[in-house]
C-alpha cells in the first residue's frame, strides 16, 4: 500500500499535500507568509489560505438547525486530497475535496462541516471505474463480528495481533462485530466495490496530479440522475482534535537558502501523507543537521504540531525526539505508538503506590467470608501457551439429572483498583492494553496483569463468576452471579484443549499436559473440556439459527527469532474448536451481565451496541452481487451469514471466492461502540447487529479493557457488594466514548504492527509468491487479496512488462485485458484477462523505500501454483470464472 512519494514540489490545489495554488512555483522554502516570496499574489499582505473557524455559538446554532453537520473526518490514505465524513442518514458519505476544504483538521478529528452549493458537489460517472479497494479505506470492524483474535503474546489476545507463538488468544470483543479480524479500513463510500468511478492508476511522484475529472459538476452532467452526485462540504470548525498531532517522518532543509525561513526552520516531512508538512525550529534539530543534512536522511524523528495558521500551507511544530534508523522494528514501532497516542511510559511511583505493598500478597481472611469458595472445584484456564495475563477460567460439573453446572470465572480486577485513585485514572486514560506483534503495552502494571489478578494455576485468586445450570443442549435452567475465590487446577493451552476435543476416547498422556494440581486428574479435566465443547457447539448452532453473523477473515501470525526479534516466517492463523469453546462461554457471560446491569440500572449501564451496516454501502454491495450473479441475501445479519455459508463449495476456488466476498461484506459494517444506556432514548438502538441480541457488554477481560472494570463495578453494585460508581449518565457516556477512541487506536496500531513485521519479512525473506484473487478492477490497476498471507495489494498495469492493456465492461462486470510483451521475439504475445474473482499468481517484493513492498503479477508462461490463467492472443474465448 505504498504512497506516492510526496516530494517537496508544487501541487495544484486539492491534490496530495494540498499546497494551495497561492504558493506559486517557489516550492517549499516560502510559505505564503514568507516576506521574501517572489510570488506577486502573496507579496506584502499575507494571504489567507484557510477560512477562519466559525464561532462556537454559530456552530451550536447551525447544528441545532441542521444547516451544519458533524462527524469524524476520514482522509483517504491513498488519495490524501480526498476526505469524508459519514452522512447522518447512513447514505453516501459527504465528500471534502482538498486540504483547503479540510481547513487544518486531521484524520480522526470530530469536525463540523457546511455543505457546498449543489453545483460544487462531486459527480460520480456511472460508466467510469474508480473503486478503491485497497488503500482508500481503513476498516474498523467490531470485533464480535470477527473470529478469533489473533495470536498474541498475552491476555486472551487481541484478535488482531499475531504473536511470537502464533497462537490466537480469544478476544470476546472480536466476535461481536461479526468479523474475524480485518485490516482496519475507514471506508470511503464512493466505491461500489469495483463497479464504479474513474481511477488514475499509479501517480508519478514528480508529476503534478490532475484533479479527478469527476470532481466538479458541469452543466451537461446536471441532467444526470441525482444518485450520481455526492454531497460535498468544507470544514468550518473542529469540535475535538482526536488526532494526536504527532507524526513520524524525516527532516529536510528548506530549498530557498536565501529566505528568512531557511535561517530559522527545517522542514519535517511526515511518513503519513495525510499529515501536513511541518516547519520545525532549527534549534530543535541535531546540532550538525544544517551542515550535514545527508547524515540524517534515513533517521526517523517524531514531531508534534503546535500550531497551523490560516496563512500557511505548513503547520508549525516541535521536534520531540529522534527514534533511530527508518526500517528498523523498534524505532518504527515507537513511531506508530506515538502517532496514535498510546502511552507506553513506565507507570509512575504514584500509580505503583496504589498496588499492594507487602509481597507476597495473600487474600485477606474477610474476603473468604464474603465470597463463594470454589477452590475445590475443577476450574481451569484455556489460553495461548505464551499468555501471562489470564483473566478468565472455566468450570463444568456434571449433575445427577444429566445437566451441567458451568461457570465462567473472571479475575476480580476492580478489587485492586480503588475508584478515584491514581491507578484508576491511568487505567481509564489508557483504556486498553495494546497488542503488538512482539510485545504488549499493558493497561495495568505487570504486578496486577501477570501476578495478582492473573488466574495462574495452583494459587488462590479473587474472581467474579457467572454460574449456570445448563442442559447438554445449552438451555439455561438457572443463573447465579457473585464474587468467588477459585484455585485453577491447570493452565491449558488451546493446543491441549484441541487435542482433547479431537481424540475424545483417548486419554491424553500426562507428559503432554501442563502440571495439574493433585486434587484433580487429567481425565477429569478432559471430561470437563469435552462436556464444555458439546455445550458450546449447541450454543453456537443456536446463535446462528437465531440470526448471528460471523465474517471470518484471514489473520496473519508470525514466528520470531528469539535473539534478533525479526520475523522468521508467518502463516494464516487457524481458528479451531478450542477457540470457539472459549468464545461461546465468554459471549454467554457478557450477554448475561448486560441484562443484569441494565435491569438494575436502566439509565447507568455501560453496554456495547453494534449499529447495522451503512445503508448506502450496503445497497452498493447488493447491486454488485446482483451484477456478479451471486445469490446473496442482505436483509439481516442472519440472512447474510446463511448466504455466505451456503453460496460457496469447499474446493480451493470456492473458498478463495468466499474470502473475497467476506472481505467485501466487511466494508459496510460499522464499529461496535460502548455507550451509556441513559443517553440513548430508543432501546432499539441498543441492539448488537452481528450477534443479533438486544443487549451486550464486555465483562470478561478486565485485565486489558477498562470498560470491563466499569462493568464489574456496576455488577458489584447490582449485587449489593458496593456502592454504585459515582458517574452520572453523561460522565459515563464520555468515558464510553474515550474507550471507543482508544480501542480504535489500539486496533489500528495492532494492524500497523502486523504490517510492519510483514514488510520486514518481505524485505528479509522475499520476494514471496502466492496465489491471489482479484477483488476489484480499475481501468489501469486491479486489487487482489493475497491468499497465502491475507493482505490486500493493488497491482498497477504500468509496473508490468505489458505491450498494452484494455479496460472494458462486459455487461456490468469490469474487466482488464493485459497483453504481455513476449520474452522471446519469436513467441506470440500472451493475453491475460483479469476480472473480479479471477485467480492469479502474484509476487510480493520489497521496494527501495524503507519497509514498503509492492505486488506484481507473475508473468504467464510457466505453470505455477494454479496453472495458467491466460490464453494466446489468437484465442478469443475468455476463461470462465
């Protein structure tokens, strides 16, 4: 997903980097405010580039009257002059064209916009094709939709992150959105998933980029139907600067050595081209930077924006620190964490003072009197083998009548976090642990994460439990909530549990199991696992009968070299029955607790909702599937799930097609959100679309999610153990929104960490070959899902040795015909037809730029993994998909 390299040359207004035409041709050294500028239009009085923001009063009034609209700004990472905010009515996103219209707002900011006159709205030409399927969006899928979390080093890991030991930790939140992990993508609505608008192909970094011809409305297109216009707007106010205002990038000297600016400032060029270039004072720069700038050409710096004036294309900033060499894992990781505002500093002495001081700590005797004592029960954990923060355990006791007593036991983290303490404030601010490929940035100090709260085997632990009487079919006969004490008898890995499930009649040899406390046996644990597995299968079956949706997407996991920390290899993580077992009982507990706290505190429950898909994007997808002849039913989450499971066979081609369609179905999906029940009037909005349930929350991962800590406090209050937390509905809603923001940031950081390690793997071990399936066709490029690695890449025709290429619509299906230059002059040129769902072979190869890699199509002519996907030019028959 490489950006065009944005050099410091002039761009027309509204193009990447958004340099206003007022700058003239003097290049980077002179902003419009530079007195030495030779541009006549800026001489003397400084010319404003950006509009002054509206007053708070006018904004408030405009929002009330409906003349202004607010929303979170998304900037297209591939065409960074394009930005969008969601339409409040769920229709096509509102388009914001160019840096000037963005008015100094950055990606993720909560902005207020004013619609432009209709003649300035964006025109979308129906016959053209410009679907951005790779870089134009960053999907933020709710996790409950997803399958297992990615392998993680630690706590029931984040579904998104791979880990050293390539096993996935289950993250119940990764199920709720219906998806199995996907690359976060903010979807810009213009695409009809490859059925649509003009694409320019790859931009030459040094050539001025022309604006899309479809941006402005001409008289003859005014007659075209209204659905081809996209409402366009400009930013008039920033309600909340959610972007961190920090960026990683490189230092350069200004080009005009005679300007006043040259003597005071250097230019900081961010790696993320959605962030403006920044003037930084030379006094912040290394002492020898001015005399030896080339020494720093590959040094990664962090810069923070401190101001951005109306009369300057560039922001003003402060250089925060030098990270080290670009392309190395640790400097790049620190840059990612800083850009997304992740606090990875050590916990302060004030915070550490909140922890129990006399170690080893023991449970006070009075706690045993308050709690149900389950220490003699057969309770155990199932986690990735490398996990150190174990926040959930399971138990399953057969009853004489053939039913089971099943318990979900969650670490009682709230016991260790006094409300209002320094520890409470820091945990609330961090809001979530962040899982990187190589490490975890914890929400809580390690003493809590890995020792006092972690449900380590053969030690007494404080827990909050939900215990049911269940039939073998998973029907709930009774339910109990309460504070408990457990003593886990063993720490099973997912592999241990999987081997028990796969060989139910065979006793697992003791030497293959982890240590088990003497009061319980391996057979007893195996029987409990098998009983839980049987009930979980029934629960899962019923969930999907009741209309749940699951969009499992390919997840990448890595093996790392123990000494260097570099990736040695990667594979697609397999989500198995042992993962599903844990998932079902976590979902059951979360739903039970949601109902319990909502009944007790109808206006002050912290819940989690998942809105239905964005209507415009969904209708585009429906149209696409009709055009492709795919019998998909999008009328509900359950109908979509049935379509995905029934439409495809289990041969390799069908499975690949299912991956692509699952990927497409993820795009209209919205984020799942924490919210306070008292601030939403309509209870229909509480629903969770992917799980298809009326109430849901997060209770099962308090070691790594602050929302769960709040839910524990609410449950404690509902059961009479404690006072209701001192939070009014509005304050609880504000906390919920902060948890949403930090969760989204942490998911993005995890994905960037995965991308970083994969780029290093391509660089160290590449080129890598894989089969891929086409998921979008443009007129000079096409997008593929690389099946071996689960990554999406765009392949540009101008990067291939082609004699020619031709784009056309066959019916309504976009199609590219590639004519390859023969390697031998005596050979006929080979023609290859590329359309959606074509299987192709691709090569991933490193680029010269640090940690960038590209995909190219493998030249036809030798049979590879899939056999030929092409014909000779004199053969007009097209291979059928």
